[in-house]
C-alpha cells in the first residue's frame, strides 16, 4: 500500500516543465523515443498527472463562501478589486498538452500491438489519461466557460497555434468532457491494476461524469438568457465568425439542459448503487461526557473515514492519497484540523443544520436551545453538526505521544484575537471533521493521515438534484438516497416534514443557496441544496455549487455580512474585556455589538474593503483572460485580430476591474 502511494505523490520526473501557453516544444524532443512502450511506463506517466487533484484532508475547501471564512476576505466579493492580469491566469494548456501527448502517442501504438504488458492494464492506463484530460477541461469549463478544444499536440507554428485558440461554446466543451469520460469508463476497470484506491477507477469516471453533467445542466438553466451561455444576449462568442452560426446539438438550450441532467442522473445512479454508506455509530447527544465523546468518535467508522491512515476499506472512498512517515511522505493534516488554522464555519452554515427531529431551528416545536454557547448549539442537532462542530473542553488526544509537539489535550476557547500567522480561529466556530486522537500524528508535518480525493457519497446528491431539476419531483430512487443520508446523519428521515416547516425568508438571511438568479427557489430544491451542503462539510464543493446555481446575484443590490459565533452574549466572557475593542478605527479587534451580536469578521476596521459587506457583480462568475493571451495571438498587437474573446463584463485592458467598477 505504502509503496503504491509513492507513485501518487512522487512519481519519477518524466515530464519537463512546460510554459502555460500553446507555444510548447513537442514532448518528443525531451522524452526518449522508446518511452511509453510498455505497461509500467504508461502507469508512471499517468500517475504523475494526479498531482493536480485537490484533496480535502484539511477540510477547509469551502472557505470564501457563505459556509466558511478566512481572516482575509476574497477580492471577488469587492467588485472593482479583482482585476484583469497582464499574464498567466486560467488560460493555460500544460495539463491538456501532457494528456494529448500521451493519447496521440499511446493509442496508435496500442492499436498496432507495439506496447508490451497486460492488455487490460494498458487499457486502464489509457482510460486514466482520458479521465485526466476531462479533469483538466472541467477546470477550464468552470473558470472560463468557452474554451478551445485541442485533441493533439501542435507544432511550434504561430499561425497554427493562433488558430487553435478559437473558443468553443461551453456546451461543446462539456460534451467533449463527457465523451472523454465515456472513453475512460469503457477502458478502466472497477479496480485499478495496481495501487487499489490510490488509483483511478471506473467509478471515479462515473462520478466525475455526474458532476460535470450536473454542473453544465444547472449552469445552463440558471444563466439562460444571459451573455454567459452560448447564443444568449450579448454572448461574446457571436463576435467571432467561427461561432456566429452556432446551434446547440440538442436544437435548443432547453434540449441541452435536459441532455446534461439525464447524463447526470444515469452516471450518479451507477455510482450510488455501487457503494455502501459507512455506518455512523454515534446517535447525536448520546455520549454526554467529553471522554465518552472522544472514545466513541475514534471508534465511529463515519468519523474514521476522515481521519484514518488507511482509507481502503471505506466503501464511499473511491480515490485517496496515502502517506507514509517511514518513507518520508507525510502531512500536517491532523495538526491543522485541531488548530483550525485561519478559518472557521460561518453562522449561516451552523444555523442551516436541522434539529435531529428534522425541523429547522426556527420552527415551532424544534427544541432549539439557542446559540449562547457551543454546547447549546450542538444540542439535539443534526448528527453531522454534533460530530463536527468543536466545543471548548472536548478531548483532543486519547493516545499521547512525545512526537505530538503541536498537540493540545483539549479544545480551547476559539482564539479569535490572534493575528500572528495563521493561528487564529477566525469565526469562533471550529471544525472537528478529520480530527485525530493519536498524539503521534500531531507533529509539524509528520502525520500520515489518508486524504480523500473522490467520495462516492456525492453521487447521492448529484442524482437527487438532477432528478428534481429535470422532472420537478423527487422520484423513488432520490427518495431512497435522501432517506439513507438523513438516517446516517441521525436526522428524522421524513424530509417532507422539513420541507413543510421551511421558511425561505428565514433561510435566505444566511444561506446563498436559497437563491438562483436573485430569486428564491422552491422549498424542495432548497432542502436538496441544504442537505448537500450539510453532508459535504469542507470538501471543496461549495464554490462550484454557488456558481452553477447563480447564487450570488442578490449581493449585487444587498451586501452580505459574514458572521461567526455569538460573541456578544455569554461567550464574550471567554476573553478579557480589555481585549475586545471596537469603534476605534484600525485598532479594533472585534466588531461593534450595536451592529450585530454575532462576530462580523470583516466589519472590525473601516480600512478593510469588505467592511461594508460582501458584494457581487455578474462578471465574477467567470475569471477574466489575461492580456498576454490576446496580444500573442493578434496581428501587430491589435487585440481585435485575436481569435480570443474576453468573458462577459471584463475589459481587454490589464489592471482593470470588471466593467462598471
């Protein structure tokens, strides 16, 4: 197991560095002619590309949204400050080039019988590269929308390279991604030839297919009638001859939406039906003492799925990163989880979790005990919040070790005032997801906790949402998935009771997922979105979801204030009164209680641009394209001659914010 992971992280350097433009020297000039001729070489080449996968071992992947925040604000919420760059950015082809080189080299060799090794294994590694090209293109789809579709390596010829920069409509990009994933599904097995769950499998490809299809289907639905989708009003693609007569393959945008949602349903069901949910052995509130809670948490398979050193036995885990301290491959996951370095849950996130009886906290009869303390907040709540929201006094370590130089025996009061480095618990709400009770894991970067890359549970939510978006109903399959998730969470499985008790005006105060295109969605869809966010705590899905839902429009007119815990109540007594200073300019340490009883992390000092709240502009749903790329594909530096067009709302001038700001 451990030696397999070396391939994942430190594969031999078979590729030279490539610049991020299309002017890349053909790889054949730097790679031996006899390379990629036998099975192990294919495996090594493919595993090198895994380095681009994000992982959620630190569980801070949802920061800069409505569910989690860092000390520093994100400039995309201060229109005018996120600016067009001179160079770099999302317009790059390095990963795509590496995939194309492999596929155009290996595929014909394999067809001609020139690659030695096990045939099924060779097919699997070719399938991995189709997956990896799809992964690279999905990144471009989310960041830029329309993007060139390039399937081969190109000669170092400016005319050819410039022509290749023609941006294909995002619907075509999404279909190309699905096509690559279909190839991966066809070629890969359910189990990798080597490496087990440390390598990609057919189910990983099916999961990504469901994610991509759901992304595109919902994006098209909520951006329909705007410049952000092909053939929408003022779509910039129409300014170029090569896109001027574009027609959807399904005949209409409605047809495209239906196509992608259907693809999402089919692929997600295949994954969801192939896995078994890991058992949660802790009913919310049953372990009353800190000692009992710690012991039960460590023994709980659901908790252990996020903190074990070996994740291979967890059915939900489809792909994970393995570490080995003995081989010098380690991480600081355990230390970072316990320290909650520089991030925390928001009030809006904590409030959206249901009570164990399935009622929202504001509903009559919910039994909500209030938020004057973390203990009260966790009482009788959704088991996921009960398990993963840290409470001062909880035991952090059950197995002490001299190696745990950064270990703390118990959870302390949140250090909201520490401005040195990344050691503050910025919102007061600290996460325990991934918490490790072994002190030996808590050195500075000396742990070997496994880290999940793909978790099959996502498929449950992809199906539920795609089904409702396509049909307007929760079918029997979606119902079964939803009930299974709630049962595992320790929440009453009657989601209809939750829907009936939901007040969208209450939810809209802190949950951006209530909105699409500035309008509240219906209560069923909102509760599907709520369930998704509560289950996927910190797993890096929220930014993607908010974008495809078009869930930030309302902040164009109504600023949003990021809030943490209820500082101005009994919890203020955790701190010396003299340290809680406000209304003294840049010397303020906390926000004014007259503004809100909840800590407003960006509304402390007026010099902070986010002091007046998070705001939004439509242009920020996409990144801009840096000026360098227009200039190098133009004639005589006349950017109007470039085949590239800028994204909606962004200027073609460096160091300028979105148009209108």
